[in-house]
């Protein structure tokens, strides 16, 4: 039996971007969230970015590079 869904809702497998894997899409989501929150934190909350924040961001960029490697 098929479950009913809200109008306009769809499964990721129904319509999506077939050239990206689930791990790649999640990585993209996390990087976008990190960028948006960092900008909000600095501009609106007046929170400074420390060196360890920047090192963490660099590690996440490295993780994205590994996930997007073609094997």
C-alpha cells in the first residue's frame, strides 16, 4: 500500500540530480549551511571567527574534495 504524501512532496529518488550521490548531496548541504551560518555569525551576532574555526572549515573542504573524487 502506498503512503499518501503532501502535494508537491517527492522522494529524492523520484526527481533529483542523478549525477550526484547521496553523500555528495549531503556534503554540499553541510558546506552551504556552514557558509551561511558563518556569515550570519560574523555579521549579525558579531562573533569572531577563530583560527580553529578556519582550520575546521579547511578540513571540511578537504572532506568534500575526497567525497567528489572519481574512482
